[in-house]
C-alpha cells in the first residue's frame, strides 16, 4: 500500500507490531480494490503552480463543524488504537491537542473516553446505534459528561465484511489468542512490554461496561453483535432528537444520502468509504466528493476521509469541496511506530506538505483554496 509521506512511520510500525495488528491497520475488505482506488483518485489531480503572489505567510487555520483548528486535518476515530502502542488514544489526543486539531474517539477505544477527554483535546465521540438503545443513550450521556459537544455517527458498518488479512490472523474471530497468535506476539518484545507492563489484561475500556467478557477480542465480538443492522433514516431522526450537540454523519457516499441527512438535521458530513474496509468495490471518496458538495450547496461542512497520504491530497480535497480532511492509517502508523511523538510527527509532516503546496500554488490561506476551487487543480 502507498503510505506516501508516512512511509517511514509505517515501516517502523510494521517492524514493531505483531502481524495481527499491522494487518489490521493495513488491510481492507475483500480484494482491497477500494483501498487502491482511494489512492488512484488522488493521482488524477495536480495542483497548478502559480507565481508572483504574496505567500510570505501561509495560514492553515480551518473552520469545520463549528470548530476552529490550526490545520485542515482531523484525527479520525480508529478502533483498538491502544493496542498499537502503550501511549494509546490518550497519546494521540495529546499530540492532536498540542497541535490544535480535533480528534474522534472510537467506540472501540482501548482507553475509555473519560481518560481521553482528560487530555483537554478537542474531541468528538464516534458512536454506533446499538439494538439496545439504552447502550447508545449511555454513550451519549458519557460524552456529555466528558465535555464533548459533538458526536460522529458511523453509518457504513451495518455488517462487518470479510477482511481477508484479519481472517488469516484470527482478529476478532476468536475469544482469546491461539498458541500461534501468542507466538507472534512474543516475537515483538518492545510492543509486548508496553502492553503488559501495567499488569492487567488489555480491555476495550470504552465498552467494557457493556459486556461481561474480558479481553480485547471477546469484548469486541460481543459489542459488534450489538450494532443495529436495521439502522435507517428514522433512527437518524431519533438520534437528532436525542442529541442536542453537533451531529456529524460518517459514511456518506451518495448525493441523495447527503441531502437527506441535511434535511434530518445533521450538522456535518464525512464522505468516507471506511478507508476501503467495508464495501469492496466502492468508488473513491475523492471521486464522489464534488457530487456531494454540489448537492449540499454549502449548507453544512463536508469532511473528506480515506486515502489522504500527501499534502497535495489535502489541497485537492479542499479545492473539490471539503472543509477539512480526516486521517486514520497515517496517525495509527505514527502511534504504532513512536507513540504520541509519532502521531505528532505524522501531523507535522502533513502540515508542512500542505503549506508547501499552498505556497507554490499562490494560495495563502484555506479560504483562498476553497474560493479558487477546481480552478486551482489540473486533471490529468
């Protein structure tokens, strides 16, 4: 897979992580064609260089979902991130907070949202609607109690499709590690030491109260079974009536769905195919973004997710209608490689590249990128 600006971090992470978790980060559904298509879509667009413009100061400050961030990048919710490095989700949140960017806390966060929120980061809680609505209400109540005023509803996970790498490795299909899995873990002593030095068996702390099982795989299996496969537009309306804060819908890939979400009262949309981890084959998010942006007509903010690996990718997404982008695998590789420092390095690397591209395109700030729009780009 093309890791772009994050190739060094991903290489370090793959050496440090057991294959079980490296493949979980790296893999996608079925033949992984959607993953490849996400990257190929960015290769179809260039940013046109422009000179003789004052770019002595480049301002990356961004407004999105009613928030102000220091750059147009959001740290996407990534499940089980606390298994990649002992710094876990708290370390990632610290790195995001230090750089003035927002972050989504996955339902399947190893650290409970309460501990992640203690970092002071600008957080949104990523949630699912469970068959037992009381569990969903409890997640909302906890988010409120943590000071989070925004949630991200993920809508593209009615089922978990076959992910061939996870099947080979037994990820989430077993209640406890097999002897072969344990042998694989033992071959990565620095990772293993970080996970066991606290003395307790790792748990998915964010959902531990919703299952009697113990251990990451058993807990995840139990709670995944609770995700409501019957989720429909009436349920989105129920959530809108239940939650009085910012509501962002993640997994929008069609203009009609975008418009209906706006009509129901969503405050923001994330155009996402789950990084190629759900539907395969599916269109690239960058390919559908202009259609969705045109349909929404600026009524609410749109974030582009899936496939961002370079600063030029960020600029292309903004020019085609996004208010910001979100990154998942890049920060996960950073965390796995170097903990909180690695997440910060991933964000800093992307920020530098975005600033480089904007300066050489004669675009001093994010508003300029969005105002020029497609005219800033060259389609190959």
